[in-house]
C-alpha cells in the first residue's frame, strides 16, 4: 500500500505544477498578442485620466491586468482565514469567490460603456435569433463568450446548487437578460439582442465544462462550515 501511494504521489505533484504553468504561459501569450493596443491606453491610465483609459476597452483590460496582484492577495487572505478556521477546500472556495467577481466585473464594465449616441434616441432591440450573430464578427463573438465565462467557471466550484450545466446555462442567460435590459433602459446606444443572450450563456456553459473536474467534488461538501473537531479517544 505504501509503495502504491508513493508511486501515485509524483504524478499528482506533476499535475499540480503543469496546470498552473500552462495557465501562466497562456496568460503571458495573450498579453504578448495584445500588447500593442494595450500600450495605446497606457499613458492615459498611468496619468489617472478617465477619458482614454476607463472609457475604452483597451484601458479597462490594461488596468485589469495591472491590478491582478490585488485579487491574488485577496485569495490568499481569505484562504488563510478559512484554513485557520478548519474549513475544507479553503483555497478552492476563496479562488472561486474572487475569480467570479474579478473575472466578470471588467467585462460588465465594458459591456455597459455608452456608445456615441447614448441618450439621444430610443434603444434598439433585436429579437430574431441568429440575425445579429452573422454581423458580430470573430472579435464580437469571443468578447460575448467571455462576459460570463468567469461566472460559469467559478460559480459551480463555490456553490453546490449551481453544479449543473442546465443551471449554469440558466444563470448565464438570466444575467445576460439583465444586462441587455439595462442597456435598453439606460439608452446606451447599444443593441439589445437575443443573440447576445445566447452567446453569453454559451460562454458560461463552455467555461463550466472546463472547470467540471473541480466542481464535481463540491457537491459532496456543499457547506462552508468548519469541520467538526474529532471526539477524544476513550
């Protein structure tokens, strides 16, 4: 038994090292690809100017990447506190909570940016499925897939009640409907489209599939309570 346990330990350690390494490599590659458009907003962001930084897609992405140490510190602080209280899966729960918020808010911010004609005319609604999908282009489709991707990835890792693909689909669609309704009500000069809802929900489901290996075990321990202390022997 000890021999078998020692044989299984190295692959597990290797797996834990390879996955974070691949994640870091992917993030660095993505930053390298978009480095030029991000640097266009760098002077405005470094000067603390709203116009040209927080009202542009490039500026929001740049500041999101620059501020990454803050959510990492928040994950560490939450996990440390939970581990001291004896909570199981402290790191997973803390990472899921911070990841849901930090991975979703920047995309919501970009989605709610007003257009050039904001407030000057009524909102535009498109209720015909697949009509706007043909005009989105690859960039628009990828952007819509990412809006609730973090929510779909981390929500079932944190909440056992959401550890189901149909529920993640409903969550992504519901959140997207709220966003489209807000765009229409605030007259942001954006098209409130059924296709946006479909693509946003699809992005949440695809992200949930990517994290399924981790949120399956969450069903077994749905509570956030500390583990009970073992009874004294004898």
